[in-house]
């Protein structure tokens, strides 16, 4: 099986008012045919901007995603948003289980799995995030932790074509620190084996993104690692020029 088509995904987190949408215009201009032929580009703005972002990128081949969703479709859940609603707005991806949600909202693997299931049921693609803390890495528990998160957050019944896994070491997020390429290679190979165990040959086609302090200056090195099929980018996705600089790793 040939390597999966790379996906470069931006996670704006809780950043961006309407004025931020101008970055999408710049992104569309820089996402030229040469790059389009090689990678998929995705931006996940806050929920308030999913609809206008999808309208703004319509036709530019830039996908729009959300950063979270509820496990249900509709009902008495004040303040929550369902995957179906996000899809209705033009989202085609939803990030689930980001470490900030696992930490800030106590999301368990079971919750993440239920959210991923809801994303797939809505016909969208789920980006399932996993990653160890610094203490877990120092205690040599990184692979055990990530293995547990994969097993608990995915389901053998999921359609592997609608799943993306993002490996994001918690200690690398927003810190400027990144694992060595050897550590990234080791973890991505471990995740690949887990995916193949779950989904057989189709597991080889699931994209495994690396996330955590990806920037234009380290993107080429990180994206060049075996089994790294793209990036999930936080801070450096807020400026189109930086995000395009990361995507340029695939030129
Ligand atoms: P960062 O965030 O690129 O700012 O480190 C990555 C993420 O949390 O997805």
C-alpha cells in the first residue's frame, strides 16, 4: 500500500474573531496547484467561525473542521454542538480528544470514542488525538499510555477511511519543544502497528499526524519521518504565512 496522502491541519483553538478569516483568503492564494496535488489542507477554527470559514474557503480545496463535538445528535444539552450541526455548517473533520479537552474537561477515552463515533455517524472524519505527558515519558510509559489511549478511543467497528490519528506529546504542545525524530519514528511505528492490528490492511492507510510545536523551521524534518502523514498545528496555524511555510515541507 502506498503511503497515505499527507494532511496538514491547523487547530486555531480558542483564537480568532471574524477578522481572522482574512488568513483563509491568504491561505487559499498560497495553496497552489503544485501543493494541492500533494497534500490536503485543513483549518479547524473555533465553533463560531466554522460556518463563515466554510463559506470563505468554498472552492479553494481547503477543508474546514471543528475542534470538538457532543456525543449526541441533538437534545437537551445547553451549550453543546453536535457533529451533525458542524457538518451542516460545512465542516468535514472534527478533532476529538485533544489533550486540552482531556485535561480541561476530564474527557476519558470512552468519551473520546463516543465523540469519534458521533463524528463518523454524521459522515465526517474524526481526528483522534493521543499523547503522553512529560512525567509519563520520563517514567518510560509513553508507548503504554498511547497504546491505552488508542485502544480506548478507537473502535474496531469504525470505518478506518474516516479516521485520522494525531500523536501530540502533551509536553510538546505550545512549548517550543519537540521529540527527537527517533522518538517520533518509534511512536508512529507503534501507532501504525496498533492500527493494523485493529483495521488489518486498511490500518496502513490511516493518516497519523504529528502535533506539538510544529513550525516552518522544523516541519521538513518532522514530516520526513516514516509514518508521519502530516501535522496538527496549533500556534503556527494562526498566520497563513507560517501555516503555508509548514505545508511547504511537502513541496
Ligand atoms: P502547537 O499546538 O502547535 O501550538 O504546539 C498543537 C496542538 O495542540 O494541536
